[in-house]
C-alpha cells in the first residue's frame, strides 16, 4: 500500500478520510468518530480501495493482474475481497499469482 491514501488536498488545506494510510508500511488507519461507517456495517477493505480509486477484484488488485488469494489473520479468505472487514490489528494479505510463501506475521509497533 502506498502512503497517503485518503489524504486529499482541498482549497481549505487538506482533507483526511476516516480510512487512510500514513506511510508505505501497509498499515491502514481508521480514525473515525464512530466504529461503523454512516451506512452501517464495518469499515471494509473495499472502502479503502474506493478512496484510493483502484480496483479490488479477484483478478486485479490496484492494476496488478492475476489470480488473487486472500488471507485474513493467516487464514485463507474465500469471500468478496471488497467485504473484508477492517478491524484493529487484523492482518490482511493479498497475493497475486501463484502463492509462493505463507503470509508473514506483522509485528505492530508498540502503542498501536
């Protein structure tokens, strides 16, 4: 994931979407006044990709083409990629093409 997804310049300075990234570490931040978006349900990976303006499909992740295998917290995920809920310290791995290695375990920085 690139840095600054969800940061948008505006005439008044800048706009920060509730779902965003600060750097290229792959950590997705949710900074919202409520745990659920206004339309209900959880915040999802598809919402981040919508903000980013990139596709998230079974054969296309942000323009990278190939069969996508998803893992959520180390377990294979077979559902709709856009519906993957974003939860605290959840680890989401999207592999494009033939999976070559098991998904790594990310060590979140202290205090996050």
